[in-house]
C-alpha cells in the first residue's frame, strides 16, 4: 500500500470515527427522550395536574403538590439568587474590572459554578436547617439560589463585557455617574443576553435533586408553608421511581417527562428565540 | 431656591445613589467569596467530630458500620475514583470526536442543530439519567453485556478480575457509563470552543503542505489547543466526581471494595444522598459530612486546576459551561 493510500485511509477512518462519536451522543439523547415519552405519556392524565400525590397502591392521584412546590422553589431560588448574581456580575464587569479582588472572585465563582450540588445541600443544611430545627421549603429555595447565583454572575459579566466601551464612554462624557451609565445604558444593551442567562439558570435549578435531599425534603400532602417541608418533582420522582408500587412508578415517569420537557423547551427557547432577539439589539 | 442650589442638590443625590449602587455591587461580589468560605467552614465544622474521632483512619480504613459506629471512607473514595476515571475513559474519546465533527467536518446547516442537541443532553436533570440508567441501561447490561464480559474477558490474565462476577446490572460499570453520557456535552463543548480558537492561517498552512484533514487536526489543531483540551477534560472529571443522583440509582450502594467493575459499590456523593436523612447518631451524621469535605477537597483541586488552565485561554470562548 502506498504512503498516500495509507494516509487517505487513516483520514477516512478518523473522520468516520468522529462522525460515529457524534451519532453515539445523539443516540443517547434520543434513547433517553424516547424512554421518557414511552413511559411518561402512559402516566399522564388530568389527575396528574389536579390531584396531590397518592398513598402507595391507590388507583388515582397526581403530582399537583409536587408541581406547585417545584415552581415555588424555583421562583424563590431565582428571586434570591438573581439580584445578588446580577450585582456581583456588574461589579466584576464594571467597577472591579482588572482589579486583583475581581480575579479572585471570578475564579471562586468559576469553581462554585462546577461545585457538586450535594455539597451545596450539606452547606445549606448546616446553615439553615440545623438552626431552624426542621426541613423547610425556604432552605430548599436558598440551596437552589446558591446554585443559580454563579451561573447568573457569569452570564451577567460576559454580557456586560460585550457592550461596546464607546457607548459607556459616551454616557460618561455627558456627565452620567457610573450607576446611571450601567443601569440606563449597559443593562438595556445587554438585556437579552442577561435574560438568556437567567432562563438557563432556571433550567439548571428546576431539575436539581441533590441539594433538596436535606433541605426542602418532600411532603406527601398539599403544603404552602415555607417553613415546612414541601413536595417537589425531583424528590417525588426519586422516591416514587425506587418504590415497588405501580401507581407511584407511573407517576414518577409522568413527572420525569414533565420536568425534562419543560427544561428542554426552556433551554431551546433561551438559546434560540431570546438569543436571536438580542442579536439585533446587542450587535451595534 | 437658586438654580445653583438645585444643581448642587441634584449632584448630591446622584453621588449618594452612586455610592449605594457601587456599594451593593461590591457587597454582592464579596458575598460570592464569602460563600466559598462559608461552605468550607461549615462543612469542616460539622465533619470535625468524625475527623477528631478517627483521625487519618477515616480516609485509610475500609469500614462503614452504623451499628458499631465505625466509619472509614476508603470504599467510598475508591468507588468515586474508579467510576469517574472509567467515565473519563469512555467520555473523552467520544467528546473529542464530537468536537472534531462539529468544528471540522459538519456542513454549516448541520453544525447548529447538532451542537444544540448535544448541549441539550447537558440540560437533562441528573435524576432523569438515574431512572433511565436503572430501568433501561442496567437491564440491558445485565442481560447482554455483563454475562459476555464475565464469560469472555473474565479469564484473561491480569485484567480478567475486572470483568468477573455475577451480572447484577447495577454497579461501577453502569455508573461509569451513565456518568460518561452526562459529561460528554461538557467536555465536547469546551473542546469545540478551543478548536474554534485555532487561527485559520495555521490550518491553511497545513492543508497547503498537502496534509489530510485528520493530519491537520492531529498535528496542528490538537497541539495548539492542548491546554484547553486538558482543562475541559478536568472540568468533566470534576463533574463526574461530584455527580450524585444519577450514580445513586445505579451504583448499588455497597460500601465494598471489589476489583470487578461489575460489582455494586458506592461513591461519596451516593453514600451521602442515601444515608444522610437516616443517620441518627451524631457521629454517623458527622462522618457523612466528613465524606462531603473529602469530596469538596477532591473536586475543588480538580476544578480549580481546570479553571486555571482555561483562564489562560480566552475566557469568553467558554460561555457558562
């Protein structure tokens, strides 16, 4: 075999394998989504949205309390996490630009971004649950906020850095203080990117289970009390999927289908629609 | 009131708002710093009981007995490291292939949808990987793959012990495969981004010399992006080490050290997830938090090193991976 033919064969083989790797990745995505649809659709019914989680073995029941709890935890998590995240990101991109403190904070934030979420759960357990003396919805929301925050810090900083320096300088030249420049010029210019980051943070925390294990815990009943344990989809899926009861397993799959597709739709929406809206405004 | 006074008043209010706004951004930024400090202090504090009681033996002993209140983390550390390393062996080549496909091979109309699809894999909650692993992957491995491994690979010299044993379906191998699927999107996203930073001129010089696409990738793109590739790989490793829910479903939760990859085991995070709410004695609870401290140290070192490597490259290129 000539040297040239050998090189061509190696080339084809390597490129073929890389295409195969991509197919493998897509097959896993397809396999997981297919399983969710196959198992989940069978468990979907109106009762899922109108009834609370049933006792084992009973015929009906739904996920109403878990859906409500997940929504509350996610909304509170973002409400706690987003303001701090946006402000911290603003400091890194504007006031602290280039300072040593910023570099350290940026590094710490990057580490927190990838830190295991179960560690966050243990931390909030020690910080909130132990002093309070019981598991509670509020501690779950705090744990989710701690997970959402680094994501928001990062996207806020990145998006503010994309705002052209000239726009900010123009505002400063007209006599505006930095706070005015940031809130009236930089934020609006970076808005779509920041919203994308926020939505991705929502997607990230709404499926988190590990940090809720020792904070929000779970609740078999309807509860809106923030100082008491609250039902939530990930914990219900965890508990029901591992149970031997048919009706619980069906509900676990239905919950898994709901939460996954909600997150996927949110992610796609954030990446395409919002990002595209921003492409017009952000690329002056 | 004269106009000069009005102006002075307005300036004063502007200055005040400036101080408030600047102060709150600084406070929020420092809070991020305090958060890491708070995590460290609170975990070490809560795990102190176990560390003080068992000293170094907490890390070196293979025992986990809530009845006699004896705890050593060796089995959990072993399970964590083995599953993560095995997951890397599966995930890194596949991620590299995906990154090559997306940057060098795919036609433009295919790049974006495939890229988004791979990113969506990262958006699926880990508990979904867990139930999928338990109800789909584990039976598949149990019926078709593990008996074959035991029969064909189990008798090989040296490596045979890795593949011996009853096919439970759940165990380190299953956990590693699930972990690999979960970290592929992270590693391939970083690799794709660093590949895209390779200047076209470098690649064109390669093609100009008559190199094939693969030769350009292997001899130009890869050497140029080495630091970023290692950084991305370690970021994936950090994820795998700390992943909880997916592993908890498929690892088998046995505090045991077995040479066989088919055997049930446990990891640090799975042990915490499984046992924490049942841990009644203070020493038991403290030991589980002590496990958390170990996990924190291991992942902090890996993620920190990865971030430092990536920091030297263009930061913007990596989005919020």
